[in-house]
């Protein structure tokens, strides 16, 4: 799937996500017309991300949000009870969509080499489409309540574990060298974060998301891929020092 096809898929998933948000929060949302509510939820969330990434979430006022959305403060409070409530909603929505996309396109059967390339591309593609949310999520995690902050950290570690599992699979298939897969997964995650945190830098250099993805894949494979005619290929790997006991230790921040 190329980037343009992937974008169409995500655009459709976004609409489903706002419909799900409305369905799950009907008791708290005072607007009962689903079509109107879904449209305004998208408007509110997009505006909140735009303002937050410009001036910080806690510096955003209801007046700012009202001006950006064209909705009165009273109308805004029909969808959330407080800024903390809105913050949690934004975080949950983004995580749900990212998880859905990764599970659909990366999880399941396939060789480790195929999964690695797909995982890198899909993660970068989704962060390109949802760049305001990814940047917001990274910057605002520290401002979440304890429960939401724990969930955000667990979500990041889930992505690292996805890459860790792929690398382990590649070692078992004898197509990847035995390395410190836990450390490698954390480094891969940080390289993917570079795209949405410093997007301006690559825009100035006219680097597209497809080019960045191919470059990252080439770097990882240069370090990991066992050449087809590598001496001893097919023999079992025995580098136990490269096997971390748990993939839940550590975090790249």
C-alpha cells in the first residue's frame, strides 16, 4: 500500500473513530444528534491540537478554542466537562486509531523481513497523517493525570514491543543477526519519532515520508539482515547476551 492509498484508509477510520467517541460518551455529551455531534467532535479535536501545538495545551483557553471552532463556550462544554476531560479524550482517540492501524497492517502472518518493512512504513505514514496528534501526545504526556500518563507510557512500550517481537522472529528465522533487540527496538522508535517531532527539518530538505521510510529501512536492514550467502547461515544462533529477559524494561522517553 502506498501513502496515498493508506491516507484514504485512515481518513475513513477517523470518521469511525469520532462516531465511536460519540457512542461511548453519549451519557456525557449533551448533543443527541449523532451527525452534528460527530462533526463538532472532529472540529473541536482538530482545533485543540492546532492550538496546543502552537502555544501548549495548558495555555489554551476556552476563548481560543471557541474562536478556532466557531462554537460558543457553552456549546463546547456540551461535549466535555473540563479541559482535563478533553485532554483525556484526545489521547484516547489517537491511541485507539494508531492501535487499530498497526494491528490491521502489521500483526498476523508473514516473514519478519516483510513485517519490519511494513511496520516502519505504516508507523511513519500514520504519524505523517496524524502529525499534530503525535506531536501533541509526545509533548503533553507529562501533563496527564497518573492513570492517563501510565496508559500513554504503556502505549509507547507496545510499539517498541512490536518491533522487538519482529526482530526476535527474524532471529528465529535466521534472517536477522542476534543483537540486543530490546535496545534496537527503542532506537527504532526514537528514529520514527524524529519524523514527527522535527518534521520541519525534513520539509526544508524536500524529504518525503516515503523517502524517509526507505532510508530508515535500509539502515535497519544493513545492521540486521543476514546476507543470503553469509558463512554459516542456517546454523543456530547462540548469542544469549543479546536476549533481554523482558521487553517491558526501559523506555526511550
